[in-house]
């Protein structure tokens, strides 16, 4: 990794919203998802969103599959991608694709051709190259510009499958790369969007909840530690917002 990310007035200069609890975070995220989807479809005829994995976004996905959000999203214009995937088959319990299907995609009228799966079960380097072509084809050029990228945060400061010290963090030409990391007993072999692919987005939304994330949230946002991958998510021409519950924000200073 090169120099540290820009540090403005002593903290990462990003929007952060502290909400009461996990449910409030999911509702705010759903509200934003609906708003961004409607705006994108209205303005550009489609909404490209990269979903995150792990456990945190499940509440959001379930909410989007329910009324009133279900009726508010222009599903015919929604195109779903993944920010990262584990190198497992789509029906594997550890698959981020399966998580999204079980909680959201299997319950909404999104056209099957609008679901762009990261093929985790393929050879990783080939799968990464293939997904890069999917992205470039969809965005008709070398640089995808997602309308929304959803991200989580690991206790070690990783996001997507960009882990501390990983060579994936240095990727500048590739949009998708393989990655290896041990975390929480999850599959070590991953595929991930790179920082250039994420930072080209119009909007990035971190969803972080729970007291076990309080320390790393302050490490990231107050730069108590350096070289944490989530610190490098700074869209070049877009916005990044952190949606936190009070438990995850417990170590943030109010200043
Ligand atoms: C994954 C995710 C990963 C996740 C964090 C937080 O595939 O596991 O993309 O980046 O967002 O590890 O996971 P939790 O939401 O389960 O805490």
C-alpha cells in the first residue's frame, strides 16, 4: 500500500449516521436503497448495485423483500452484482449469492438476467477475469460506476474481501481479483472488487452494527490505526456514508 488515505480534520471526512439499533440501520439503508434505485432508473434507466456479504446486510435484504420497500423499488431496472464472494458453489451456506437469494432475490420480481453472480466455484483468477468482463460489458467501458456499493466492516478493518496487508489492496488495473484470508472461520479463498472498482461508485454505504465493531470503527474513522482497508474507500466522484448503530459507534468521539 502507498501513503495513508487523506486524513481531514483529524478524522476520515465521511458522512456517518448513528442510529438507535440494528433495525434502525436496516430501515435507513432500505430507505436509501429505494431512493437511489428510483433516482438511477429515472435518470439512467437502470440501477447497478454491488451487494455485500457477511451477516450484517441480511436484515436490509429481508426488509427490501417486504412491504413497503418491496413495492417501492423498480425491480425491473435493478441490476445486482456482488462486492465479493467466497470461492464456494452458489448453494453453499457460505455463499454471499445464496444469502442474497434466500433473503431478497428469491422474493422480488427482479429479472433473472439482472442478477450478475460472481462465479465462486470457478478457478479464482479465471472467475475474476470473467467478472471484470461482465462489469465492463455492463458499463460499456473499462470503468464500472456502480450507483451503490454496499459494504460491511470486519473486526480487522477489512471490507469486501480486501484484508489488511493483502496484495489485492494494491490492484490498480484490475476491477476484480482473488484474495486469501482467514476470518471468522469463513472460506479463506475469496473474490473481491478492488479499490478502483469500489471508489468509482456514485454512492458507497457501510453498514456496521454491534459492540464487537466499536473498536475497529473508531480505528478506521479516527485513524487510531493505519493501513486499514476500509480507510481507503473514498469514492473519487461519489459519496461514502457510514450507517452505524449506537453499539458500533460507542468509541467514536462526538466532536
Ligand atoms: C464477506 C463480506 C465481508 C463482511 C465483513 C463483516 O463476504 O464476508 O463481504 O466483507 O462484510 O466480514 O461481516 P459481518 O457483517 O458478518 O460482521
